[in-house]
C-alpha cells in the first residue's frame, strides 16, 4: 500500500491553514490597468456543475458531473473609484488638485459592463505562505449597491457578484498554493 507524503517544507503551514483575506485586485481584461479593492472583506469563488443522471428500472445507474462555469463574489470595505471603473467599464475623471480633487464617474443608461480579471489572496497561519485565486475572465452579474446609511459602523461596503467565463486557454480559474507568499498579478 502506497502512502503519499509531502516533500519536507520550510513552511509548516504550506498547503493548509489559510486564514482570512489579504488582498483583492481587479484588472482590465487586456491587463493595461489594475486597482486593489481595499480593504478586502470577503472573496468567494464556487464551481458550478452540470449533473446528468441515468435512471432505469427504478434505479440510478450512473452520474456524470462536469464543471461548466464558476461564480464569485467580492466584498470590500470601501469604494475605490478606480476599481469600480474597471469592474463597470467606466472611466473615473479627476479634476482639481489637493486638497480639492474631485473624482467623478458618470453611469449612462443601458451601459454594458465589460469582462475583467479578479485576483484574491489569503496568507497561511504563519504569514509566510499564501493561497491565491486567479480569475482571468469574469463579468459583474448583479446590481452594485452603494449604500450610505446612518450609524456608527455604517461604511460604504460594495459587493460585486460575478460570473466566471472560460479564458483563452479554456480555464475558469487557477488556485495557487504558495509556500512563500508573493504579490498578486498586476495585469
């Protein structure tokens, strides 16, 4: 009987014990511009499967299950107009100079949102390794709400739900387990 073991690692948490969220980043599909969704509060990615079942003689004979798409969600603790511009395909315009700068995003009627890239990273419990999720093609699929309300802990915390579309290499997304943490891609 064969027992599989991991190679000896300098990081005892390598491959498990991933904690919290460290960074969420979005980039235009062509990689020309990126922005961090900061502070990142939650990132979720899920496999969406299509299942076929073969029944006969009052029994289940076979099950075929295949992953056909993915979906995700990113929740952030503030509104980044640069990131919102990438996600929504809008161009933030900045006027003025410090301390009187004004950034404006205008949303036209019947605006179609673009595909974009989204990346997320969480450190392991030693903070030397990390797990990254790399999504190379997705599109926002939900309403984007910017809620401003009264209260001591009522921050503008937008949530972006997105559908993941296969990229040019027929991949939905990539999960990387890093023994030594590295920054997320910038393109």
